[in-house]
C-alpha cells in the first residue's frame, strides 16, 4: 500500500475576494502545480483581512496539513496585514529584513524606497524569504507556512522558485466519464462501486449541455491499477444504460 501523499491547505486572504470584486484564480493553478509535485491540495479557506481570523486560521491549518500556503495581504497599504498576523500566529516579532530591504532598494532605485514600500521588508523573525522575480517584494516561509502574493503572476513565479523545497508523494491520477444520464438513475449502483473500491474516490457532477441533463463521473486515486479497475466498472455501468459515453484521462 502506498503511503498517503502530503497534503496542503490554501488560505486565500482578502476582503476583495469575499466581496466578489476580485475573482480568485490561484486555487486552480496551485491545485494543479501541487499535484504535479505529489502534494494534494486538501482544503481551501477564504478569509477576510482580519488579524485574529488570520491568526486562528493559520494556527489551525499548520498543525493539520503538511504545508500551508497563504495568498494576499503582503503589499504596502494599510490593509495588507498578513505578515503581521503570521508573526502573531507564531509568537515572533515582525522585523525589518535586510535582505528584503536590499532587494526592494535595488528594484525601486535610490530615493524611491519610501515608508510604504519598506513595509514590504517587514518579515516575521526567523522566516526565510520566498523570492519574487516579478516585482521584488518577497514572500516568506516560516516552518511549514508559505506566505505568497495574491497577484496570480507573482504567486506563480514565487511558487516556481520554492517548489524545490517541497517533498511530495504519489501524484493523484484521475479519469473522467460523462454521459447524458441523471444522477438519480445511477446513484445506488455508483455507491456500490465506491464500496467495492474503497481506495479510490468517485465523484459525481451533474451538467447541462445542449439542453440535456447529464453526469460526469470522476474517479481519483494514486494507484493506477486500482484506478483503472474502478474506471472499468463505472464504464460498464454507463454503457449498460447508454452508448453516449465520453471519456477523458488527465492527472489532477
């Protein structure tokens, strides 16, 4: 039996996400990038720019998951409070990081590193920097918590730079079958297949296409043989009811 894959939690921090003003795209990208590294994104939490909420959420997640990633709230404005909250969560002071200051000075140039920009060099004591090749202002790592920017292009660049620090396990594989069959028709037999194949996950997702109701069935697991066995059973179930079965293989 394979060892369980490491898990991760993403904490999305920002009132703009909760208000609907900004659409978060980091979840999809990070889920795929983590899976490619052999780490399963097991949970996502979206929380406001509230210090106590950030502290409590980070405290809860860092003991539950192998890795915790946060996005948002590390910029130069008054509502960028993530760094301070992370310091409080770990019980350490927020301090001026000389390496971060040097990076910002080099980026902005002589005389342009004002107080607001210097705020981005305030890092929890004992944390190591996560470099930002896009706009210089770094994120940081403290124990198993990685604090990243919220801007997708910057977050992605930061992650690529830290990927080598992560220890992954087996990749999560998946296969998808879709058919114009409603969930109620297959629910009982699908539950029986799940019971017979406890080492995989089977998800059922209804859809509407061409004014017709249908269902996509996704089987997920880390062992290819077990995955294929469950996939065959589901395909046999669907083909017993319709010949309109679409198949797709992908890793996710």
